[in-house]
C-alpha cells in the first residue's frame, strides 16, 4: 500500500522564478523500502509528495502535472536529457572517425602488424568507457537531484562545456601532447564538479554525507591512477587509465551493494529511478545506433545513382534495424520487471552489460562503413603502400613544430564519392588522395582516404 506524505516546498508561479531551490534526493532506499518524491498538482501549484513503500507502478512519475507554463519538472527533465544526448552525438561521431582512421587507414592496417592494432583497440576501450562514464555521471545527477533552478542550469552548462572540450581532445588523450593532457585534466575536473555539487547539497541533506565520503574514499585509487596517467605516455598511459576505469567500476558496484550499508546514516542510500534509468539507456542506445546509420549517408558514401553500393548500404541498414528490433522488441515476458529491481548485483550486471553492448555496437558502426565502401580490403598491395605513405606524411606534418599546424584540420579520413579511373557510371566511389601526395605528384590510390 502506498502512503503519501505531503512535504514542504510546494511551488507555483512562473518556472523561471527560482534562483535556488532546496535540493532533494528524488529517490532513495531506506531500510529495504524505496522512497521517492513524485510531482503532484494541487490547485494552481505543484507540490512534492513523498511516496514510501511504493511499488514500481505506483511510483511512476506523474507526467500530467504541470505548472503555470504548462510543463512540470518531469517534462523539463526530458528536455535537458534530449539536449545532453545531442551533445554526446557529436562526441561519439568524433571518436568514430578517429577509430576508423586508426584501424583502416594506418600503417598497421596495411602491414597487418598486431601490436599497433591491439593498441588501437585498447585506446578505443579507454576512450569509449571514459565517455560513457561522463554521460553516466550526468545522467545520475539529473535523475537524483533535478530541480530546474538557475543554479542547476548553470551547472549543466558547465558540465556540457567540459564534455565538449573532452570530446574534441579525446582522440589525442593517449598519444600525448597538449591535447592529451587537456583531455585527462578535463575528465578529472568534470568528476570533481559532480562531487563538489553533491557536497554542497549535503549541507541541506545531512544523510548524504556518509555516502559521499564513502564514494570519495573508494575513488581515491582511480583518481590517483588518472593523475599518474597525465605524466605517462603510450602503453603506460593506457595501462594506468584502464586500471583507473576498472577501479572506478568496482567502487561503483561496492557502493551499490548492501555490504557497506551499515556505514550509511539511517540506512539511506541514493537509488535509481528505474523507469528513468531505462529510458536514458535506451536513448544512449539510439545515439550509438544512429551513428552507424548516419555514416551510411554522411558525405554520400554510396555514390551517385543506384548501384551495387546502394545494395550494400541497404544491407547494412537492415542490420542496424534488426539490432533495433532485438533491443526494443526482444522481450515478451508476461510479467515484465526491470532487471535493476531484482537485486543489486543484477542491477550492476545489467548496467555493465550495456557498456559492452554499446561498445560492440560502436565497433560495428565503424566497420560497416569500411566494408560497404572498400569491401574491407585494398585492391592490391600498391594501394596499401600508398595509403600507408599518406598516413606517415600526415603524422610527420603534425609532429613538426610549425605554428601553422594550429590552423590545420585534425587528421581524419574523408571519403567522398567520385568516379573511378575508368569513369564507369555508378561504380565504387574513390576516396581522394591527401594533399602531400598530390604535391609530390603521386597518383591517387583507388581506396585511400583524403588526409586533410
């Protein structure tokens, strides 16, 4: 039976009239019970009501509540969620292009060297999981503390600004240089920003202090490894960052488990909003899946007219659509219960399984475009040699201490449709050669990228 107790803090009037609202944890566990604040409209005002001992269905957010602007906090939270996802679309796209360059358009991809390919895969794991962690930090904060006051709006903008800087410098995070240092420092600043914000909220919610201090203590090893990685290079940096991510995942699982509950004040602990958590993961799934679909259209990689390339693109699209159907329409249980509501370890396993799923889907996005355009291989060894020479020329240019390099674009393959040498109509598009190779008078390899 659900009992509702009206809490102080009903609010009416204009939604933009709050500089700072008294923070609340919107859902938490207390001695085996789930406590959640739900938004309820009473007359002309909207009030927070606390639902204790509630079932999942009875604690679902009330989307019908609204303030004078016609929208309640639940609807406003959906708006900020959408903007966050749009920001991460660009970050994922940048990582996709970077990884595509490393795997398919580098020396290692042509010579078959296993060590550089393994390094590229390890770099992908580090960058993708780090990006996922930033998204998850923001998802958790919005789900747990959303108030839509002026303070939170500035805080969201601050975090998104850090995410933007991270996304632009992430491709250089492993290779060293100023971009790598900036990326690692920005990640630490973002993580610290969330902890500082929660510390400020703890002054209004005293029972948060034990959980916050516990989180700080368990994340000290991860922070130390991140700081150490700033001074390291190449494989050592990859190893330190991998260790930091593993340490942080273990710390998150320990906080979610009941093993340390006795250290918390009155047994209270922030919990997931199960419905909102599921919706956010579905949104991130669409972000990753949409990146693969976008690559099939960005830059017209299928060429002009209707050709065999169109059929290859259609086949790739059918793969993405099938994955979509499996994810959203794959469950036919009569009594569906969210995995996170079964037990704490199933909740942690469910979240970790999504990290693996999203990472695998990201790799599929990168591979499909190369398979559609180039068939996954170069036509002959001379083409591979030309592409490798192009890659080395760009790396030499980027490493030169030339101030003009600051004005040049970052190294990425740009695949553009164009006729083959024989000019056959509707044939496979030809990626353009790089500027250095053109200046040297070299011929355009039929399957090499343009390095701009």
